[in-house]
C-alpha cells in the first residue's frame, strides 16, 4: 500500500521507518535553521516533536525562514511550525513550548523523554545549558554554530566542537564546555569567515543583527536534520 512515507521506507526499510516513528526529538529554536530541521524531521516520519520558541514571525524573517510568509506574520513560530507538521503528517505528536530556553527555566524540560536534542538557539548561555542538560541525561545533541553573515553554503561542515576553527561562536562554546569538563559535541559550523554587512540600518547596528540569506541557514538546518535521522537509524 502506498503511503506518504513509501519512498522513505524504500530507502531505510520498514524497521528504519518504525525507529523514526517511535522517536521523540526536541528542537530548540524554530528560526532560519531550526525551522528547516523541523520540516525535514516531520517529512522523514519522526513520530514526536517538541517545538521550543517564544518568538513571532516577522517581516524580516521571510527571506530565510520556511515558516515565514506574509500570511503568518505576527503568529507564534512554534504554532506555525506545528501547523505545518500536522499538515505534513496528521498523526505526528507535538509538544509546543512557547518560551525561550534559558538556564533559569531549564528545569521545565525533562530531557530523559527525548531521543535527540537539536540546538538552534542564539544565546551562548542557553546553548551551554542545553549541552549540559543533554549530557547529564545521556541524550545525543547537535548544535548549530554561527550562520549569520555567511554566503557560501559549501563551507558548512558537520564535526566535533574540538575540530572547529574560524567560527567565533564555536570558539566560545569550545572554551566554555572545556571548563565544564565537556570535551566533545557534534556541531554544524561554517569555515567561511564572517562577511561585513553591506548595509546596516540604525536598529540592526545597535543590536548587532547579522545579515542572512535564504540558502545558508536552510542548508545548515537540513544537515542537522540528516545527522539526527541517521543517528536515530543506527540505534
């Protein structure tokens, strides 16, 4: 019988598809990177997703975020992503958390319930807390490093944090994790030096908002999703 996952099943087999359908993955941050992670996981057949984000879709998101359309401006990102997931797979189980993940509210999440954690948030303190909590629970985690001010998607790599270079965010994460006794972490990062923005309006300059484009964060998100799926299939 033909199903929406028939082509996936041809590739990974019925046992592989069953593994994905039984898996629960938490995605922290549903933006340019995290939105594509969610999309790919839902289309691959992952059975349960936790979507964590407290932001709303804005006009400036449309250039790169899969959930951002003129029709979704002003709507909570987690809810928009959830609606897409249900439209993709009506049987998917969703847990929506409309909050920003911070060290102060980390105890809200029970990491022992997850089969995998995806970090697509921006704050260093939040990223470190995610890694610490996932490590403590023995749950695999993959983290996104800096995707802003990048223009060459071919420079994106999947590697261990100990092998990163060029990326300032990866450097800070590497140092902070070492201080906490964490030596290894799977990340996706870019070896491309950050480009200087061509135009900075006053608001962006004050907030140091990086420039971005449609195909770099999306490729990073799809790489992360691919790692999650392949790791789940190896279990």
